[in-house]
C-alpha cells in the first residue's frame, strides 16, 4: 500500500516536472531560433 502511494507520487512528480522541463526547453531555445533567424541571409 505504501509502495503504491510512492509510485503515484513519483508519477505525479514526473508528470509535473516533464511539463516544466518542456516549457523550460522551449523557453531557452527561443534564443537559438532567434539567432538562426538572424543568421539567415
């Protein structure tokens, strides 16, 4: 029962963290997209 609770907790944590991670990656990479756009002739 405790193991099941820990598993649910980890699933919740991973889902929350993955959302933040995806947002952070997109947010960071907007500078790369901007540099790529500026470097185009």
